[in-house]
């Protein structure tokens, strides 16, 4: 939550520094500091101070782990991913990849050297997972002289349909499972499209990376490559610790009073029966969870985006809390269920030592909100904001450990705790601020097929210029494309209605009569049952 606020303020060129460990020094361009922004800063002052104070500390308490000949423990997230990856279909689902276009000539030998140097720099990139003599699963780090790495080179200058060739290559490669006990869990390929045009593709197993790590990988490879081209020393900060050190520290933290407090909070927050989210027109759910999926994406117009931003700022919230509130209301309108759980990813890097680290630091935060439908949109937004701020204080507790703590019955047909995940990306400094969309482009919902899906639904928002980009990655064995298209259209309709009539009670909000007609399903809430 605080990190999102700081990102949002940064996008407006507002800079905040911590002074004397207790005061904020705020610098902003003339005319940018509105009453709404001042309200956000006042309501979140202590949280911002705590965040900046923790990040500023040079000594985070994470010490280097003692050398070991029997491997190192897995983090809670790694344990879960290892179990999920024992089936080939699931292993394929848990990979992360990226494609970078390079509009220049590339020195292939120096690029190989840059990638290898990045692998040497980050132990996570040379980590594998094997059992030791005691049959305990451990992570093992290859010494740099034993690294087996290959940069595949594909010269497609003479290929007629170059885009089709690359897409086919990626589709095939993404369906090749990683051997987690093998060597480097990284594959790369360089496509030469034209004399001075290249495409670089890289893919890793999620057990050694997350979204932030993918950006770090890209940054470090480029830094090494540029330095080698210019025969200079790379400008990269020294890594005081590595991922294994963080994991050992994390286990030690679980015994502390602070982490026991986090555990108690989540056990209370998720006490009782946990609701599931089954939307109208859902297909019969497969007995065992599948990973087949596709993604639909569209945009929300500039006027609506700006209105939502204004109303969130006026009430001390962020765009994330605004979108989360609208989703909760839409899901209530679909199901008549007031108790709704939605997950969201958090970077898990609130310590300075973790800023430049590669590894799976990302954690998931659970947002459980019980709607009072006699409230209006503003009141609901304030309640969601309050709940989100409270949960953010406890976000460091590993969700994969929490799943064990809750002692949930294992339902093989769905994800534990939540069925839907929401992420929101604030406008970045490289944001496409000049983006202009026609009304037809705003109405069209585009399709990306063969995407795979790790949950029933992963909903992603990000600011692009004056618009809000909006996509839904969904499981095609649970929902049809028509159902998801309708959901996206309905989200656009309900957000306009909420912004138009923010004082109207949620229960009386009638923006689409089709929804009422479609709710002929059982009104009994289904629950994830907990073991007694």
C-alpha cells in the first residue's frame, strides 16, 4: 500500500526523503500538491516514515549463511513451487519469460559473456533443487566453473514471416519443462531479424525468479554488455547477501514475536469459513485444477480513469484500493455474496539488501472484505482502504506458510484461500503518456491465446498515459470467453455508474438488469472448509 502511494507520487515528480528518522522532506513541482495529495500524505505519514526508515537501514539483520556441504533450505514459496512442478503440466505453468527488441547490432560473444557474468553475480541463477543423503529437499548452488549455459542463436534474416517464426519458437520452448535438479534453470535465445535488429528471449522457472527479478536480470545483462563493449567496469552495486542467506534469515524470523503477531493477525482475518468465488455461467469445475488459459485485454477511457484517480486521492486512497473496491462490488452484484477474498502480489523487498537481488521474494497478500451493501461507494472505498492498510502491516508473513497454518482441506480443483488475483501497476517514468485511443479501440476486447492460467482469474490493471489498461487472464476450463468479455464490459459500466452516483447505496445500484436475470444460480454461499 505505502509502496504504491510512493510510486504514484513519484509519477507526479513528487520526491519524498526521510529526515532525522522522523520527518518527511517533500519536494514537488509548482501546482502539483493538491488537497487530495496532501490528504494522502497526512493519512499515511507514519506508514511512509516506517517504510523509508526500514529501507534506509544498511544493516537489515540478514547475515550470510554458514557454508554447507548438504545444501540450503528452500523458502516457503520454493517448497510450494517444487511440489507443484512435480507434474510436467504444472512445471510448464510456472515459468516466467520476457522478450526484448534490440534495434542495434549485437556482439554475440559479448552478450554471452554478459549473461554468464549475471549468472555468476546472482546465486539464484545457478541454483538447483535436489535431495541430500537424509532425503531432505535442499537448494544447491553451482560454483561458477560448473555452470552449463548456452545462448541459442537463430539467424532469421531470410525467413519470410519473421514474427510467426519467433512466436512458434517461443510456443514450443515454453512447453519444454525445466529439470529442477539439473543445471542452470535459464534458457536464452537471440534472434537476428535484420542486420541491425535483434530479439532477445529468456525464460526461467518461477522457483528462482519473480517479476522484479526479471527486470533485474534485464538490467544487469545490459549493464555488463555495455561495459564490455566500452571496455569498462560494470557499474553494479556489490551484493552483500544472496537468496540463500535471506531464506535462512526468514526461518529465524518465524520464531520472533513480530512474526508470531503477523501469524495471529492472518489466522484471525481468515478465521471461520472461507468463501469461494463462483461467477454465473461457470463451466463444471474440473476435479483437478488445470492450467489452460487465455488473456483478454482492453482499456478504460481517460475521463473515467481520471475520475477514479480523483475520488481515490480525495479519500486518502490509491488506484489499487479504488479498483479493488469496484471489483468487490461487481462480484457482489454477480453472486449476492458479501464476503469476498481477492489476492494481490507484493514485491516482498522492503529491506535495502533485497533491492538488487534475484530470487522469488514476491509474496501474496489476501484481501478479505465483507461488504455492507447499505453503504455507498465512498463508504465502501474507505472500508476497503482501512482493511488494506491494516493487512499491509502484516504483508511479510509468507502466504505459503499461512496456508499450512490455516489447515485447509485440500481441494484439488482450485487454489487455496482465493480464486481471483488482482494486480495494479502505477504509471512509470517510461509510461506511454502520448497514447491516443479511438472509441472503437476502447470498445474492442483483444485476445491473447495459449497464455496458460495459474488461477481461475488473474486481473491486471496498469496506467498507460491517460488511460487504464485492463486485462483478465482466465482458466478456459472454468470460464468461457463470452463470460469474461461480459465481466469486462460490466466492470466498465459499473465503474461509470459508481463514479456518477458515489452516494448511492450499493444494494440499490442498478446499472445492468442483465446481471439480475443471470443470477439464477444457488444463492447459498459455497465455502472452503477448514479442518477441525
